[in-house]
């Protein structure tokens, strides 16, 4: 098969990781794969995924969209790529890529498979998202919660939706990190946040509660890995006299796995998701999680979600649960073992990638037979 994977940008988020993992898998199965990103070429420290594509010599194009008014130019470049070397099928990821692909690709007689990865609360996007889905052959939802959201919010027909969760490759050799390089004692007990520093991820609520959290856990330190609009506020919080030296804001990192291996709990007080990839990564490292009961979390945590997730918006309950898990080493160990076992059995990366491959084959066979 000749497959184009189209994505809004190629930084280091969950959708981007899925796109790159899928590109590498399809190439390994003998398919011709090409990655097209509408945004600009990422620069370090955000170029880790691009480096993987380049190591595999996977053809990658960046259409350099940086503002909305560049849309006509990006559309022309996209059409030129499709015309010069047409794929058999296009898989799109994320809202902007879904809408632009649904607008342009069907005019070439090429089927589109969309990707719904988050329950987008912005109602202004619902109508366009639903319109895009109607022009697609299928839409892959990253969780059952997102599938139900597509049906209710975007009015997508259930028959058009397929659920393929995120997958993870379980590492057998633990990664190592020297905490002293970051001004942290090697025996430190670490609470870890990984993700964009945004309101969506609940970072504003986390920062409001950092003094209280660290006061309740006097032997712990908080480490934030990521960047975003709330970075300046996070930096300012870390300088508060009552917590100075106990909170590190380290920006984007290529050593997330190593940090997870040195941490006690992953913190994710998020407001909405699709299926948070960072939770799955933590599970793969045998790390307990304290998060909120949003889209995809129950799918991931299964029977252990009661001890690792609280209702979204109940921030005080969330903080209390962090303290409870942090103070109970037996509970932490049990949750960590459960999480890793569940990641290994339910979310094997190769199994999820095979589902995409089978879906593409089904879509192409259906199109050729004239049944779609």
C-alpha cells in the first residue's frame, strides 16, 4: 500500500508519536509511507520524532503553516504533493489535518481515514469536524469515550467509527538519569508532571496547589517536564519562598522514560483528553498515576482507575489522592505492577499498529469493490 500520514505538526505529543510509530511500522511491513506535516520543521529540543523518521529514511514534508492566513499556500503545496505522487490512502491526525484532508483529498479520488484523538470542548469546531468525518471513509477514535463524543457532539454515524487505542513498546532495560545534574538529590522522592503547560492539562490548578501539596509531602520534590503558555507562571511558582528548591521546571525533555523510572507518581490533573499517552507511558514504566476521570482514562487504567483517578474538576480531592498514594508504599507498588501488566497485555504497540494496517486494507478493498 502507498499511505500518506498527514498531521498538523510534528512536535512531541501523543498524536505525533502515534503518527511516527505508524510510519515506522508500515515501512517495516513493506508499505510505502510518507509523512506530511502542515506546520514548520521542528527544531531541537522538539525534533526527537523527526529524528526517528530521518533515521529510517521515511519521506517527510513540512508545509510551513504558521498562521491561519497561510492556509491557501499550504493547500496548494498539499495538492501538489498529492498530484505528483498520489497515495492510495490518506490517514490524518488532529483537527486541522482532518479538516484540510477532508477538503482536499477526496477530489483526487483518494479515501481518507481520519483520527479523533480528543473530546474537543470548543463547540465552534464541532460542525466542521462532523463535516470532515462525513467526507471520510472511516474515523479512528483513540478510545471508546472519544467514539461516543464523536457520535453525540459531531453527529458522526457509529458505523463510520473505529476504536484503536494508543499502543506502547515496553522497554526491558530501564533508562538512567543523574538527578544531581538538575540540582536534585539522588535519593529524592519525585512527583512528576509531563505534558504541555496549559489550562487543558490542569496546570493552572496544579500550580495553585503546589505549596499545599509540598507542605503535606515534606520529603518530596515536584518536577515539571514540558513547555507551553503557563511556563512563566510555573517558573514564578517554583521561586516562591515556601517551596524554593523543591520544584523544578525543566522544559521539554527527551528523557521522559528515565524521569518516570526515577519518580514515585505521575501527576495529570487534566480537564479533557482522548486517551492520554503520557498515562500509558507511565503504565509501561510501572509508575502509579493520579489523574482525572476524563476521556480514555478508564479505558487505560481499567480496574485500578478508582485509586488513580478522581472526577475532573474536583481539585481538592485530586490533591488528597496524590498525598494518599504518596504516603502508601504498598499501594504504589501494587498500582505500578498492575499498570505495567495492563500496558503489556492490553496496549502492545505492534498489536495496535496491525489494527491500522488491517483497517487500511479493508477500506481499499471496499473502495475497489465500489461499496463505499
